[in-house]
């Protein structure tokens, strides 16, 4: 593991995120990187039975978000609205489930998913990449507290959330629990969190 400051990570992202080999380079830069705990402290906001999305940096080309996970919580099955996404595990152990899309699922309505390919447990230093063609997944915190650093190119305003039993998906508008370290007043309940 290599220690880095948030400033170092942001500098590298600004340099590489949209270069021709950007996706590969960003993943390689994040792999094995442990952001120094003192740099993350202002963005660490945990809620019992939930995970929180905490905005660190946002510009037109990308955003950097820190997710804080209570043990046993999971995201819903979701996509990233055709954006590239990398996430680097900083603390905790996670299970990742990647879902193939068999029908529909590119807009709200009918969506048929296949059985997930499971990866895990994975821990600090692991980097996951989601591209436009393979973006449907679920993330579960197996042990915690869990902390994951997410890079979205470009910022993601909404995502499709999938219900495999009903074979449906619908738009969900994303929000932040905190912005630049400060909790958002009357922060919406992070209804995307699930208990596993």
C-alpha cells in the first residue's frame, strides 16, 4: 500500500481522467493507494444501517466522492448513467456483484438481469472499474466500518435502480450526505442503502 494525500490524488485525476489511456491510468494510479486518514477525516460521516455519499471535489470533468458504509449495508443494484466510475477501497471488506443485462435496462421500465458474478471479499487497495457497457452492480460492506473512494467521469446526477424480481428499473436522483465536509441541511434519507 502506498500512502497519498487527497491533493496528490486530485492532481493525478486532473492530469489523466480524459486522456486516451485515462481509464487504465486512473485505475493503476488508485490501485494500492491508501489516502492518509487525516485527509479523509472531514468527509467521514457514518449512519447506522446506511451508507452515506460525501462529496470531496466536483468539476465539469469528474467528481470525487467518499462513501462511508455501516457493516452489513449494501447499495441497491444500480448503474452509473453511462459514466465511467472507479472506486478504491480504503477500509473494510466488501463483496461486489456484477449483473449482466439481458433485456431493456437502458431507460426506466422493463429490465432483465442475469445472475451476478460475485467478487470478494475484497479490501483496502482493491480498485473496481465500471464502464458504460458493464456498469450494473451492487456493493455490500461485509465488515466495517467501510470506506470507499469513488471517481465519476463526469459527475453522476442520477442512476437507474434495478428490481430483478419485478424485472423493472427506474431513475433515482442522487444526493450527498455532506458536501466538502459539511453535512447537508435536511439531508435526504439515503434510501439507496439496503441491509444484507
